[in-house]
């Protein structure tokens, strides 16, 4: 009987732990999330005004593979602990490849204006490789 009680207490502790861990995560709890939609020929919105506490994300609605990039200096203006999959390559802060219906996010930024670009390339099997299409966007953090 004692073993069964100990098992029940342990099971309840394991169930409660993930919820408590998520509540303790400051980046998750404190950021509002705003969205930019990547379309085949444009961004919606192209210029996005957000509050400095908001995290920004991009959702790829195009049929192409997308990659978002900022000047590398933007990494110094991020408020969170890590750039959520974005990495510095040379003089650019870049997202991983975002396929159709995939999502990428970067945490909150300090107040300021940030120019970025989205590079769209046709997916594999789409015929001869075409040059990437570049779409410019701007984030205004207030």
C-alpha cells in the first residue's frame, strides 16, 4: 500500500512540474506575440508597429522557402536570452529556412526601427533555380 501511495505522489508531481515550469518561463509569460504574414510577393504588414514588450513572428503563406535576415547589430538589441533559432552569419542575423506553413520568431527588441528582408526561393523540384525574390520589411518598436 505504501508503494502505491508513493507512486501516486510521484505521478502527481510529474504532472504538475511541466505546468509550473511553463509558468516560471519569463520570455513566454511576458511577451505579447505579433505576426507578419509572408506572401508570395509581399509581407503583410510590410511596416509593422509593435510595442517593445511584444515578440515578433513570421508565418510563411507562400509556396517558396523563406529566410528572414537583419543586420547583425540587431542581435545586440534583443531583450530575451536567445534569438530563437536566428543565428549570426557574417554581417547578418538570419532565421533558419521557413517552408510553407512554417513559423519563425524572434523575441522582443529594444525601441527603434529595424529594416529586415525576406528572401524567397523556390522549393526543390520547382524547375530550374530562379534567383531569390527579396521583400523588404520594417519593424517599428515603440
